[in-house]
C-alpha cells in the first residue's frame, strides 16, 4: 500500500506538468494563428495594390478577380512615372526629408540632453509644459502659423516645412529624453572627472549609446515627412516644388488615369518607406523597447 501511494504521488506532478505544457502549447498555437490572420488582413491591401499595378486594364475589373497578372505588365511603372514628372517630385521629397531629418536629430538631441542630463532650476516644470503642447491639436494653430509664415514671405517655399524641425518637437524630445535617462549617470560623472565638457559628454558618451533611439526618431521623421500631404498642400503652390504626395494626388485628379498605372505610381511612392523601415527594423524595435527606461 505504501508503494502504491508513493507511485501515485509521483504520477500526479508528472500529469500536472504534462497538462500545463499542453495548455501552454495550445495557447501559443492560438496566438500564432490570431497574429497570422491579423497580419494577412493588414498586408492584403498592399499585396492587392502591387498585383493591380502589374495587370492590364481589362484584368482589373474581371469577375471573379484574378489573383496574379498574366503576364506581368512591368511597363506600367515606366508609363506611370513618366506621365507626370515624378522624378522631380522624388527629388523634392528627398531634399525635404534630408532637411527635416537633420533638423529633428540636431534640435531634439540638444533639448532632450538638457532635460535629462543637465540639472537646472525648473527643469521638470518646463518639461511638463513642453509635453502639454502635445494636447493642442494642430488644427488650432494651423491658421496662426500660416499667417506668421505669410508675414515672413515663406509661402511657396520649403521653409515652412523645414525650419520648424530645427526648433524641436514635444514627442521627439520626450522620446530621446526617456532614452537618455536610461543611460547610467556614472558614465557622465566619469567623463566630467576626466575634464570633458557637456558637449563632449553628449558627443562621446551619450550619442554612441543612443543609436537605437536616434534611429527610431530618424525613421519617424522620414515616414512623417515623406508621406506628409497637408503641409505641402498648404504651403507649396508651384508644381516644380511638389512632393511625391502632391504629385500622386495630381496624378489621380487631373488626368484620366488607368487604375493599373495609379497603383504602380502608389507602389513606387511607398517603396522608399518600406526599404528604410526594413533596413532599420531591428534597431527601431530595440529603440522602442528601451525608451521607457529611466535612470533616476
């Protein structure tokens, strides 16, 4: 009897572990299936756009719809990108992105360093006021800001779209500040003992460690500037200065454009964003994961 009791006692934990492992595997499988379905839902419109860009016009509206073009019409991209001067639009967008990217990285890095690594009276109060500006909708300040730029004579130029980036933004400052707070303060103290200035500490200590956060900010700036439609629509009146977002809208509204060429132009406009995102994906995820940490 004693031996039977001992054997039953050994079987019970083993059975419990097996049931727990089965539940964990089942939950893991269910979550994988859910994520796969959600991924398909998000990716399906993009895949349909790419497939449509390679079809003949008569293949687009057939029923039942054809999933794959037969054969692929690669000339749709050449026809779409040469029908309007998309080369000029791409050049304008890249110049605008470069200027905004430089301004955002420079200004927000300096501001975030001042809010996170330099002690001064009223620092937290001022930081709260900066964050409070995020609660103000852009539509509230749109007209006053436009009037300021008109008084400066900047309407019709890239200045209204680039100059504000050199004065920082609340969200970008918050993103970098949280990351800088996670860097050990002992590193800055050691650099000060060695005679390093605040600029030297920022350049030699903070920036090399802040690569994930800077990459994240650069990615956000690139995507936001490249896909911005409202800003160029308000401030750019000369078609020679149009960006790809405005060019795509003009391509759609001004001309009787076949759907396959429109999808080809949209795919070409989206391609730089996808390339930049996948190139920086690992560092971007690392920056998002670590940004929430704080030092002290």
